[in-house]
């Protein structure tokens, strides 16, 4: 049931508090995020923190219906905190905990809670010791990071001087303040914040994400119209660069998980040939695992992607036991000298051709001594011969044979290169899982 | 002067409208963004659109103090729209304009404006023709994308079926609805949205961004304490991966631009040796330009970065006239066979050493026939010999000589690799602009 603020006149509100009634009912709590920082409004920073926190709240079964973003301004921050408090038991601020005069979050929180500010001398001494160890002079302003609204408790930050804090309120909720730098914020989420909040949710959400390549979002969704409309579990498609993810979600209890499992089976029965993995598994990981299992190795020959395939594969720790390396052949001379592409190919069909892609893949395989060679050559733009912008050939040389497939990608240079990398990995994966279909999908 | 909602009791608000008084005064208007979509709250999508729009609002001189994010829920969307209307003349929604039942934005806007909804039959016919041309069946639901609140006007979308729309209000502002997919949203920003909104701002903001490498944020800021506190212009540092950007901003009029120019000169006089470019210029672009000017070429030899340097350089259109390519030498065998790293080096100091980095850079330069060879070899983790995690050697072979420098990066595998790529480009840039200092910065 919804209880939205009633507009009593244009631009005038009376927001109904929803806190007390719900807090006493034992239901899952509601949280509201307030992202603080003028740089967020100016667009100099993209709010990745709020997205990461949103994911966690869903996992922990905490309702989350509104997010606010305000600049470094105490009046507007107080206003946002009050509005959030009227709608949610748990209010979480991100940012504004640093030592400078712009960092106002702790003072705004003390104000809305009507608590005095207490300076924690133990924290002051720790900060002073830290500054000393770095050889940095202590200035009085730094002491602000030791200020805590009365009744609050610190939340540890392993990667910075700004501690978070939690001020519990009588309804079982509270206000949580977290620092903004992502390298401090994100580790706190999966450590102390998780400990603090997880028990305050209802039945957490159980999510299973299936990852697909070689099929578009609408075509995939059209295979399961009844599932896409279901409520238990919900099934939602997400288009990612070169991939589609289907997220199946239900309550994280026995029946909910069982429903998710059944729907996963239904989906795999119909579209399993395009499903390369689940949850956090990435396509490079799956490819490296398949190669490792067969005791095989891989080399690449990259023209228009300039190293992008190698970079993706080597994101995975331990790639070196199957990925031997490759040649970035950005000029014809390098294609000829280092991959053995015949001059007749370069002068005939040219560097963007079936023949060249095949020769590059064979060259990578043979010259680097790998089981497989994977090549890409194409016109990423903006310059390209008439009608050939986005034309990309992907070549694959396997233990027995070599061939190439032509793709026509739309979009700007960045998009064509991204798609070329994704498609090269997709083609390789398809060949590895079903060698007879190599190159024909 | 601030006019924040007055809290009349805990959780209860009376928001003072600020619209009429300001609209009649000729001041710059205020805009408020509402990002719509459950996927934003769940964290499945990061809100890059709102950041891009925030940048434009600042450039157009439109004030922007609050942002709200709500899910696909008409009641909450209406509530958010009313709150935004109470604080800003221009309300901009992002998302929720698609044809499905979840897409509620146009109906919520009609509701708060008290306007009936009108179906534009010309748009229906255009949509039907589009679906026919794609061989996709027309379903009645698609007609929703032709629904417009009375008095509204369409805003063109060159990249999708969801048109935007603008409904003017009597105070000179209005409500603007824009579609959520970034590839549709972003081109609209710099086309029709710019035309619509630019004239509604005050004096636009003039920004100049100076880009630095080889110096940290705090060290850079500490050189100009008086500038960092200035108001006209404001100077703000932003830490980016491997770089620091200083943004100088003032009014976009003659005196404002002149103040920015003077401050830029002051900054360059003190820290110019670290400043590689300005505004949208990237480090790879500057490097390629420097090489092109000298008629020189570059080859890379990448170990732990796996192709990441090549990928960064080839993001730039036309890289091929100076970047010849490289070798991804992920194994010792490839380092030896394709870059000529002596076995004595691999068996002695090893693959992560001064000697190996130098030999790799020389091998890239000589074997690929370039003026410069740039190499990277290191331990990105998570596995590494005791105490050597994050140790990265960057080698540079120039026309006359070759040498390598050792770096110790902190962070996880992703961070170490990112920093290695940034540092390799930085080292190359420093050598190119001042060859005598090569490798010693």
C-alpha cells in the first residue's frame, strides 16, 4: 500500500510519516540513500557508490524506493535528511565526511537528530599519529573527522582517514554516514555496513543472473513471454555491451530459491546454447577455463582492437597458463613480418578481408606456438572506404583448420571496437564449446 | 538566500514554492532532475545520464541543486515531480518513456500538470511505418509512445522510437521528459535539449580543465593554496585514474574568461611541467600528436598490461600513422622469441626486472621498426613473489638509448594494471616533451 505525500496545494506538501507504524510491525525496514556532493550535481562524478549500495540493499531484503542527491550545502542537506527520515527508518548518507569546511554531513545529521556533537579524543590521537607517520603537519581542521553525534558509533574504514558512523534511532533504524571515495566506500559496504544492516531487512532477495552471448535482448526475451511477466520469480533482461543478462529473482528462502532453479532450467532448456555462464562469471574467465581443461593455449592477432582482446583476457588472474600473448599488428608491415600475412593478401584482398583475418589467426597460432589463434581486422572508423565502416573480420585458427567470419557493426569507433572485442570472444567461446560449429554462428 | 522546506514537525514538511517570485525577476532558472527506473535503485544501472545532464546545466548557467531517483511507480513519481516543481521552474525526467506498462513518466507528468493526454496520430503512423520497415508486428501498446500531455511539444530523438517532450508552464519554465537509453539520451542533450534550455539560464559557466600527470592531487593543490580558496574563478582538483584535473570556472563573459586565463597562466607557470593538456585532450592524443610532429613512430611490448597500452593508444582515430603495433608477451617464450629478450636475462634477473624491461622495449623498437619502444613488465597480482606485488618496470627505448624505471603500485590487480598503463603513457610523454629527462621523472 502506498502512502505518498499528499499535495495540499501546488508546490506544498504534507508528507505523512511512515516510520512508527511500520517499525513496530516487524516488517522489513526501508532505507533511503542521500548522495552528498556538489561534484555529483555538476556531473564531474558519476554516482557509482549509490548503485553499489542499491544492489546490497536489495540483497539484504531492505526496501529502497527513493534516492536524493544534494550538493555540499547544510540547509539543503538537512532538508533532504528530514524528507528521507519521513519515508525510511534507515537513512544512509554517502560523502561529505572529509576534514574541510565543505564537509558538512556529520553536522547536518547531528542537527536533524537534535544531538550534540562530541569530539572523540581517541580518534584525534589516531589521526595525529597517522599524519605524523606520513610526515604531514597536523592542522586543527583535521579534528573534524573525530566529531560524532552523541549516541553514535564509529564504522571502520580500512582505506582512509574518514570513519563512517551509525546513530541508532528509537525505532530500530538509524542514520548511517559513509565516506564518498569509492576505494573507501566499497570495502566498507561488504564489511561493517553489511554487518550493521543485514539483520534489518525482511526476506532477502535471491538473485541468479544468466549470461548470454550471440543473441539479442528482444529475441531472447521473446522466447519466454510468460516468464517475463511472472512475479515469482521475476525475470528481467539487461542488455550489456555484447551480452544479455537475464536476472531471475525471488525471495531468498527455500521455496523462492526452488522457483528460481526451475525457471533457470526452463530458460537453459530453450536458450542454453547462448548461455555462457551465471552470476559473476565473465566470458574471458569461461574461455580460459575451457582452454585450461583441455590443456590448450591461445594467442591473438589484433588490428583494429589494438590490444583490447588481450587486455580483457589478462584481467583474469592466472591467465598466463593458457594465454601466451599476441601481436598488435596495426600496420601492414607488422602483419606481414610478425604474423606472416602474405604480401599477395595485403596487395590483393587487403588488410580487411577474409584472407587476411585467416592468415593473422594462423600466424598468431603458429608463430606464438599456441593451440588457437584469434584475429580481428576491420574498419572501426571514423575513416573507412565507402560503405565499409564497421566491417570487421574475426578469424579463428584451431588445431585442425582456420576460417574467418565477417561482421558489420554499427556505431562510432568506440562502439565498433567494443563489439569487435566481444564478438571475437563470443566466436572463440562458441568454437571451444562445440568445435564442429567453429566460426559458423 | 536559501528558502529550504521548513520542518514543522518531525517528518512533516511544508515546502515553500520558489517558482513565481523568481520567474518574474529575470534571474537564471533552477532545474531539477528526476531519474526514473527501478533498475537505478537496484543498482543494475549506474546513472551516467544525470551526470551528463548536470554538466550541461552548469554550462548553460541553469541552477541545479537537487536530484531525485525513483522507481517505476506512478505514485512515487508524481510525488517526486510535485516536490521538484516546488523547487525549480524546469523539471527534467530521464527514463520511463518506453511502450511497456512500466513506462509511466508521461502519465505522471500529465497528472501533476492537470493536462489531458492526447494521442498524436501522426506519430502513431510514423511508428507503424518504422515497425513495418523492420518486419516487426505492431501491437497496440506501442501507441503509448505517441501520447503527449496537452500543450506539449515533441523533442526529437534520432536514435530510438521514444520521443522526448516539453510541456511549457506559465512561469516560463516547464517539464521536460527524456528517454533513458544513453545512446538516445546523450545525442538529444547536445541537440534539441540544448536549444530548448540554453536561453533559460543566467550567465553560463565557462570552464577550463587542465590535465596533469606525474603529480598527486594534494601536492598539486598545495602549490596554489590561495587559488583553491578563490571564488572568482573557482579552482577545483579532481583525481582521475593516473591523472589529476584542475577545473577553473567562472562566468562565461569577458571578465570571467579573462580571470580564468590569468589563473591558468599562474598555474602553468608553477606546475606546467606536469600539465599535458587541457579540456577534452587525452594523454594518448597528446602523445600521438608529439610523435606525428617529429615524424616518429612507436611500438609497445606488454606483459602484465596484456594489450591495455595498445588499446588506449588505438582509441584515437588515425593512430596508425604513428603507432605501428606491438607484442603482447605474456610468457617468457614469447618475450624471448618475439622481442629478443636474452635467455640469460630471463634466467637471471627474471621477467620482472630492469634488464627485461629494457630488452623488451628495445625488442619492440627494433623488431617492429619504430622510433620508440615502450615496455611494461610486472606483478599485477594476486600472485606474486613475497614483497613484490605491484612491482612494475616500465622500459623505454628511444632513438639513442634505452632504460627502465621501477614503480611500486598499491591496489588490486585491476588497479595495478590501470596504473601501469597510465604510468607507461606518462613516462613516454615526459620523454617525448623533454628527451633529456627520459625515464628520470
